[in-house]
């Protein structure tokens, strides 16, 4: 039932607060009036809000919101098997859902509020159905009744009540969508056949848009596909109404960038931040990135069918790096209908409504912010970086694919020139020429004309060209995850070293069952398979991780990730993402393995025995075997940068063969370049260093493996130097955070209902984000402050430090005590070792204190005597980072310090934590580490150390014994350190040595 015509028990609302008076509605007699038809309870609530002081609702974190749609949604009134989330659009009735009028949360008792949070968390984060969450809340009610002895304790049980009271519902618009070309139609006016024409002279699409579904009240015609999009305006109001968000955004306006050519730690320091002139410096203006990538919502293959969904995500770059990629700060614009994804031309229909919003937002308008209902008077929104996997960016950006002659998005090098390394002679693309070609392509009246323009320019139309302020070429980011980790490094491991070779396209095609060529037939086949499995409760369809994979399965998944060609291209000439010619390399046979069995065994021992902190995943110890399956992108960096240098240098350093010398030189250049692109800081000098080593790497690779051709990805990586100079470090702009969001999409229980799956995932992730924002934002500290740290509740943010937490790093962890508590704490402690006591005394006094030694008397009454007892601990946690003594876990004890000695001289040096203790000082408990420092190599032995002349590996060699101990506080730990012990005689050094890899990756600190 449309909200423009009255339904059963609906009344006309003309409130001001929620904008009902600005809408148009029809009375039963056909007259048009101002207002909106809502339920009686909703109108009562709206009237109550209208009587509140101006700004009360807009600044409240709990003001109710509505999940609205557009047009007539009466066709959604059908009955079908109930999913775990029975509130999604597929269960809408002809009668609009009743709005629950809740008491404002500021007035809600603590137990009621916690029960609502509990019910919502169970449903959204734990995946419980509505009934299961209600049962858990009822059990909690029984526990509370017994605990407080009050049988009248009543909690809200229904998840829908929690959603309404906590204001978790996003505003989502839905429209009909052509299954073939993705053209959108208003729900109130859907033709039987799609009328879209690819060009003015093309035939209409003529794809059927409606289908008949059987319901309890008889068959109904409903759209075959629906497109769901979240309202950006409503999300922005919600986003800026959150406490601390505005203060965090203001940091970007106040930031002082590094000097030109200096070290850049993020996009705020880069030339990209000033690419729009003074736009990013104006208070109220917001700058976003846009990310487009596909994911498989089922996490696996179903009968050989590829089910694909694309999510469009926007991130606010005005936030500090620690906050940008928190799920609650990411705007999910929409998800594409399934099962297949748009083509290179039809993707414009998916991106168009997002661009419509961005075009309007760039002009500026008032937006209320937290603490200021009138808000910023002129808030403008701009999108700078386009991010995604390579093919996703090519589709969204209107750029040519891998197999096109004009295959590169940044230069005019042709495909047959892919081996050229003289980058200084390449002709770069310009934004003006690409934009001109795109508009010409759009204005062309025939496919032949478009094909001619595309072949000549390598550009086709993209909706992003409507954002006239964007530099289309320069603002396209080459993703470091897909290009380097899953591209260059994976290719080197598999194709050049021969560890886990990728099967050819013919082998993959032979292994995968054929799919229907007709998209309608494929839709029906997938729907039947899903419905058949969904009908059996004992085997629900929900994503689950596979414990093991065959190598073929892993390679199939990687082929999907790296080569997601169009499912139904509009025209054969435009399906330019075919990489068949790169699957098998002409001019040579298969690559012989680089390592013999002895060397491979040494590599596997190194992987197994290297000491790593618990937050660094260890690569499979059976590397090269089929059973370990596909490597994650992050594991390629760990393998190449952190582990392999410690063993391959030893294997190849003084080898009598010339080949090993060349292999080591080739590997050194690759790792040096990897350390630059994988760093969280960079500079123009670092970018130049990257390019020099990468060119040498490609030259030596061609010499070592002359029968293997370069791939387009190898060429794209040549542009990383320019990307580093323009964007700053590439890791803060990597695809990793967005891929985690895709993983969250895959985790929702949808019961395999293909028709509403994209909408259910979009709605659930928006709800979860709003719940996380309320809990982690401390919007009601006096009520739920004990829920911190929130990482326990929201696992996806465990490794991310909030900006508020970073501000607590000036001193170590402290707990204030009153005199009685202080006395009890000292009495319960154990004596400090004499050496530790002396170190602590010297440490404190070197930092301005005046403590006296307990045994060096006599003492006056006013002397501050350093306590001799402390609470010794085996582990501790500081700012969400865990540490331990070395007898518990060597990886958690291995650290790099950044401190100062007793003379005030700053130093950085690695060591192992041997002791952790808490001690009461001046009414506060403080934590200290005793760290045993590694002994440096002598000058004679360092001359034998190959890492001393190969600094690009970033490996340090020290003796396996210690030179002494120091006292530090947790905030003086700079980074964690991985290490690998080697016996005496290694590199002709007689004593045992320890190879160290500091895991800072260019960060200012491990806590930033």
C-alpha cells in the first residue's frame, strides 16, 4: 500500500519534524493534499516530536527513523517461508507495519535498555532468529527476576521493538530492475518489457520485467528483480548526529600536512588531498572514496554456478585513519541484484542513482550535526578515489579490460608493448582526453561507432564522468591488495617459482559444469536449487568456512577473484576482460620448480619455526602442496617480506652457481619493492626507490625465465610509483577493509531466498552498523559503559584502535587508588628482584621523579620511598594489544622499543620481555616491562652479515644472547618483532645468531 493513499487504519500526518507536510497524498475521493498517510500511533509520535524544543529530535541518538521505499509496494504482500529475518521486504503485507512508539531512551530504565541492546545484538551480530533472540531475552528476564527477587520485572522481548526503540532501521529505496540490462523502473509504473535501448538505433531490450508468483490469495505479478539503495541524505544526518564524529572530522581541517617531498603517513599529507583546491580545507565539506567490488553471497559454488553481487561502499576520508574503515562509518550505497553482475555498459544503470546523489551533494546544503541542530550551513560532498578490484574499477570507470589493445588506464602503451620498461617515454593519459572520448561514446548512435571510439581511446561512458570536478585518470586507485599481493607476489610464487601452479583456462572449464546461456533459465535453475535446500530445516543455506580445499578449488576461487568477466556482455566487442591469452604462456613449456626438495624442506622449517606474534597469521607449513589451498592476500606479504628473506638469503648467499646469485638479486628487488608498497608511510624518494627496484626485478625476471611473458598486472605495477607520490602510502587505501565488509555480507543468514537476498544483506549490515555505533560511541556512558571494550561484541573491529584510545598513549595504564586500597595493594605484592628495583628507580628518576631507595637511608618523613613489592604478571593488555613474558609466548614478548636511556638519549632497539609487573606509585597502579636487549654483532661479524649490504630486506642480525636489561612502560613499545634463530656457522659467524624483522611497516607506532 502506497503512503500516498490511505490504507486500513491509516490517517493523514502533516508534521514538520519528519517532513510529512512536504509530501503529497491522495484522499479517498481523489483530491491531492499535503501530508503522508501513516498509522495512528506514528502520527501521535510525530505530533509529540513537533511539540519538543527545536533540535531535540535531530540531536538525539535515538530519534526514530523509517525504512522507506518508493512507489507502490502492494505487490510485496505475499506469503512465503519465513526466514530468520522475517522483517525484510519479502514479508511486507498490504497493511503497512505498525510503528512502535517507544519512550525516549534517556528515560528508559537501565534494565530495559540493556535488554533491547541484548536482543538486537543477538539477532544482528550472532545470527539468531527473531524467535531465538526472544527466547534468550525471556531467559534473561527469569534470571533478573530471581536475582532481584521481583517477579514483576518485564523486559521487551521482540526484536522489532529493539529495532524501533534503538532507531536501527536504515532508509532504503527499492525500484524494479531489468534482469538483463539492470535498467531501473519506478515500482508504480513497471512496463511488461524493458524499453531500454543500448543506442538510439538499437532494438529495445524487451526483457520481461514481471513474473507471476503464487500466494495464499492467488497469483500475483511482481518484478523479477529489485534494486535496493540506501538513502545517502538520511545516512549523512545520522552519521553527523553521532557524538565525537564531528570532532574527529575537524581534525582533517586542522591537520598540517608534511612538507613537499617529505614523509607522508596518509592521504591528508598527500597531493591528492589538495587536488580539489581548498575544498578539503573548508569546514563542513566532506571527502569520500567510492569502492566497487563483487562478492559471492554464498561463499562457495552451488552446482558450478557463479552467484555474484556487487556492493557500492563510500568511506569518509575526513576521519582519522583509525576510524575511517570502522563498519559503522562506512556508507553502503547499495547492492546489485543477483545472480549475475552488470556488464561493462549496463553497470552505468547501477551506479547512476549513486552518482545522482553525489552530483546533488556537491552543490552543498545545510546538514544538522551533533550538538548543533542548525548544523553546517553549506555541507558539500565530493568523491575523489575510485577503488576496487582491477576489473571492478574498469567497469565502473569505463576503462578497457586486460585484453584490449588500449589496456592501461593510466598510459597509452599498447598490449603488444607490454614488455617495455622505459616508463619515461610512455605517453600518459590525460583526464581531458578520456572525458572527451567518453562523452563521444555516449553520444554515438550505433554500436559500430562506439566500438571505433573504444578501440581508439580505450574509454567508454561511465556515470562518474558526470562528477565534473573529478580527474578521471588520476583519481583511479590501483589497489595494492589485488595488484601486488594477489597479483605480482602470487604470480611470482606460482608461475615463476613453480609452487602451486594455476591450471589453464581449458582445465578450469573442463572441471566446472557448464552453465545455462540464457539468464532467465539460469535464474530459474539457481532459484530451484536454493528453494529446494531452503525447504529443509536440517540443512539451512548459510555461508560457512570450508576447513580445507583442493588446489583446484582454490585456483577456481582465485580465477573468479582475478578474472570476473562479464556474464552477459551487451556486445562481443565490449567483453574485453578475457584473459585467455595470458593463461598459457607462448614460447615455452612449464616452469621447472626453482627449489629442490632440500631447499623446499628448509623453507617449510623456517615457516614452522619462525617466532611470530599471535596477530600475524602463519603461512601453511606445507607450502607448495595442494592440500593447503588458497593463500589469503595478507599471507603473501607475510611470506615474501617477513619469512622468506630469513631463509632464502642463507640458501643462495654463497652458492657456487651463477643461477642462485641471479635468483637472490631478483628476489631482493622484489622484496624491496614489496616493503615500499606495503608500508604505511612513504615519500617521493621511496617511490623512486620502488620504481628502480621493480624495473630491475622485471629485467632479471625476463632473463631468468625468458619463456614466460609479462601479464597486464605486471605493467600496472609500473604505475605504483606515481600512485605513491600522489596518494601517499597505498596501504591506508587498500582493499582490505572493504573486503572485510564483503565478508560480513556473506555471514548473514538469508535462508537462500535469492529474490530478497541483496535487500536482506543490505538492511542487516546497516542495522548492525547502527547498533555498533550506539554501543561504541558511548552515547549513554552512564548506562552501558561496562560494555567496553566493544571489540568483544563486534569482532570485525578488534584490530582497529579508535582515535579516543590513541589519545591515551601519553602515559602507561594507570588505575587510581585511595590510600586504603594502595596499602592493601602493596601488602599483597611480591618482592621485586634487586636488579629490577634498581632499574625501576633509575627509570623513574630519569623522568623527573625523586624516589629514594628503600635500603639507602636514613630517610626523612617527607622522602618518597620507592615500594619494594609489586604484582607480577604473566600477560597484560595495553590499548587492545596483548603482551606476555617470554616464558609464556615468545612472539608476544618480542618487541622493538622506542625509549630513552638514563642520560636522556633516545634509542630504538629490539628485545624480549622477561618480566611484567604492576606497582602502586603515588596512588596509581602503573605497569612496567623488564626487557632483555639483544646483543649487536661485532664489527668483524657484521662484515660477514649479508643483510648489512642488502638493506632492502629490512632484516637485522644480532647474537642470540642478551647484552642487558631495561625498564620501560607499555607505551614505549614501538613495534612487534618476528625472529628466526640460526646456529653458529651461519654466514661464517661462529656464534648462534638471531634474524629479526621489525613489524612496524612504516607506522609511527604500533598503537596508531
